[in-house]
C-alpha cells in the first residue's frame, strides 16, 4: 500500500503583483508542509495572475516569472509542487504548468485546449500545445550557462509515481488529455485552473473531477484561483481532491482568506489495482520518450480512516441565493482593497436594485469581519483611515459599514414619499451613512434652459423620455461628488435584464465605476431580496426593511399622469459579475 498525502491550494492573486503573489504561494507551500503534504497543486498562471491580458507580452515579464519559479522551487525540499505560469518558447507563449520537486524545476506541460469563449480570450495571448509533442526549453542562468528543461505533453515519473496534467479547459472538452494520460500509466492528475464563478458551475467541476478519477484510475487534484483578481471576474476557489471515483476533500469556496488549503491521503496502489482489474484498460507502451524520470523518496505513511466531508452552506437548499451573496460580497471586498479606495457610494432610489447593492456592500463587510476578524480587516485595508478610527475604538462590523458605505436619496418634485421612506429604511437597516440631496432645483433649471433654447414648453405627453431621462442625469454630478469627497467607488445598480432590453439612461443612471448586478436578471434579484428579508446578511441579521421594497412593483417615480421610467435603469459596462450566468 503506497499512501501519499496530497493537497490543493487556492490563492487570491493580482496580475503583476509580484511580491504579494509570491507571498501567497510561499504561504501555501508552508501550510502544506506543516500539514504533512507531499504533493501540492497550485492554480493556473498563479505566479503572474491570470488577468494580465496583453501585459503577458510585456518586456521582462517572462524573466521575472521564471525567477519567481526558481525561488518557489527552492522551497520544495522533500515535496512535489505544481504551479501555473506563462512560458515563452520558440517565438510563442504558452499557458503552462511547471512541476517542481525536491528543490528543482523538473519540467513544463503546455495547455492543449485554450478557452476562447465567453469572457475568455486565451488564444489572443497563448498558443495551444500540440498533443504528443515534446521539446527542450532553454534558459540562460545568471552565470551565463544554458539550462535545459523538458517541455510539452509530458508525464513525470517522480520516485515511481507518475504525475500528469490537465490545465483548466483541458478537462472541460470531450477529448480531454486525461484519457491518454491514463493509458500512459499516470497515478496523479494535477489540474491548475482559473475557473470563474457562475451559478451551478461548481457542480460541473465536481463531476469532471470525480469522474476523471474513476475513469482514469487516478487521484485527481484540482486547484482554482480565488477572489476578484482583476476587477471584472470573481474566482470562487473550491479546491477538490478525488480518488477512485470518490470525492475525498473539498476546499472552501468564496473565502476571504488569501490562501485556502485542502488535503487528503490517497492510495496509489489501490488505484493501480483497480485499473488492472478492468478489461477495457489498454495501456500504451510506446510513449516512454514522453516520461521524465526524477528520483524521489516518498515518506512512509500509515493507513488512517478517511475524514468525512464537512457539511457547509454548499449543502443547503438555498445555495443559489447564498453563493450569489458570497460571490458578490467577495468581489466587492477585493475590489475595495485592491483599488485602495475608502469605501462605496450607492444612490438609493427606494427600489430593488439599489437596495440590493447596499445590502451586498454590508454583506461584504460582515463576512470580512466574520472570516478575518478585526485585525485581518485592518491589515487588508491599511489606507482606510475612517475604518481604522472605528477599529481603534473597538467598533463593530455595523460601525464599519457606516464608514465604508454612504447612500443618498436624490428626489425631484416627482419623487414619492414611499420611495424616500424605503430608501432611508434600507440605509438604516444596514447602518449606512444616509443623505438626502435635493436635485429638484437643478432638474427644473435644465428644463427651463432647454425650453428657452427651443422656444416652447416641455410636457409629459410630447416629451416623456426627455423629462424622464433628465431626472436620472441630473443626479449624476452630486452623487459623483459624494463619492469623490469620500474617496469612494460609486456603484451603479443596473441588472442584466435592463442591459438586455436597453432600459437605461446614458450619463445618468449609468454613472458609476462598478456594477455588482451586471450579470443578474431582475426576477432572480427579487427572489434574492425576499430571501435576504428573512434570512438576512450572511453573517449578520435579517433585513425586514426590505419588506416594503419586496411588496411593491418595480420602483418608479410619480409623474402627473402615470408612473414614469424607474431610476433603477443604470447599466454600466464595468460589470463585476458579467459572467455569472455563463
């Protein structure tokens, strides 16, 4: 019986943030070592960050990435570590995984299937590595010597245990490389991934990991990126380990920690015996040239009962509502700390969309305190002076919300008492700073100036859209001013349904820098708000203040004869979760 303790680490990286990225990888290796892990899988492009885009071609990037790979390799004494990085070879750039063992770089495997749909644009930067091809990567060392490393469609024989790779998209295609890896006698498949959050996507990942381990007769290690890496996309982490068709470890998803490690003990000999029993297994004996051997002494390990997978929020019936809250909250938190802003500003209309945005910001703060504690919050927001003043006074998470979130209701003569009371109730419930900014004088001044210019009066029957839109546009300068004076990010509140039908006022309700609801349809949003009304902020209290909003039809401003266009039509191109439904 050959038992090996393996691990997968999900890390929260930032493109080109070399020091912090390496610190997270070093922490992952150190935590894994402390847990007795011998084989550790880290995510795709974890050294540089996934979202470098055209900066992947930047002068010097490859040298820095390779230098950090060498530093990481030095930390792997008595360990085997897989990590992703871009590799330049023969006038082409490859999305690759490096295998490190016992302090050395053993070789590189190139990604064979590039993601080029949805939000992904990998073919713009990378070339797909051809199946079956191998080559030698040459690097000039500091002393001027040439070092050669194997690169290609490789299998690594590390101390008589064979390790192969599927890199993210490789596992999502019909002719996945794992099929050939199984025929070449692989014992462990590592999958470094950068797979963004979307509804129901985690279930798909679990299925291909579990089925891959069964069909290929291997232990399957899946490591994903974590958090809002570069502004537009959220990675949900959720490392997975399966062996022999059973899921044996599942890491936390949507964690506010920068490193999340999951570990398990696998039985190499058990998987080999199972493969030998199968009459359908037809091993290849002609691919030894693609096997890179490296001596390694595996530590002895005694059998132990496998731990039971802990139940979590993942197993609740309301997973869709909860994962949405957690995903957007994590995205908002990371965007805040990585942009070094002082907080968020929301223009509350008394309607569903703006109320949801305020609740989501409050949820982000509540979850940050619940997971990181006051000390962790302080550490991750070092430049937020108002927050530090609150923490110095031992303030609560609700006190922190008040300094990190400001809301404003901006009425005109057509605004109703109902919407004002609803807006103030939501702000009070989440403990946001609340302002009423009367924009009616500006609204009337714009109308008067245009009437003078065109020589006639504007009226609702003839100029309906014009009069509706100026109400939205007149609010933009003052809400931007509030965001600027606070050093905060202005949130725009448009949802996916409005984007689909073009229900927006350009340069008015579209004002803002981030759209947390950009990937969410209105029907789900109302369902989620009803859930929040009774279940409340994740880590906080229920929000009965949402009852008035949930009970009404889509928010609209009163006009002389009927309800006008809602203030909630604020589409923004900078959608935080643009791929949430993909």
